[in-house]
C-alpha cells in the first residue's frame, strides 16, 4: 500500500434479522392501489398534524406527566394568590377613597 493510492473503507451494510418482506410488498401494493383510486393521500399519512401528536410524548412517562401536573397546579395557585392580593389592594384603595 502506497501513500498515493489508498484504499477506500468498506461501506456499511446491515441486513435485518427479522424482516417480513411479504408484509412490506403487500403494504406497498395496498398503498399504490389506494393512491391510484384516490382514497388516501400518501403525503398526509407521512406528515402528521400537530393535533394528532400533541400530548403523546408528555403522557408517555409517569415522571413527565407528574411534572406537568405540578406545573399546571402551581400556575393555578399562583394566579389565585395574585387574584386574592389584587382584591385586597382594591378593597384597601376603595376604603381610603371612601374616607376622603
């Protein structure tokens, strides 16, 4: 082996152990038939809408679900506390204005 003519590395080739080629061929035939008949649009099946995926990842684990519930509960308690303080301030201002 010389410096000027180096060999290229072997290309990566991976063969799956458990592949059902018959199932893949049937799925391809079915998709092609549906697209020819105009029953479904294959592009819409590839690109999922946000409505379909929203909340799927969050509800997948217990930890993420609990963290989200705590975050929502904390924001509700915070807004309730701010509301109570605002009402108390308004009552105090109202009493001061009535005394004048």
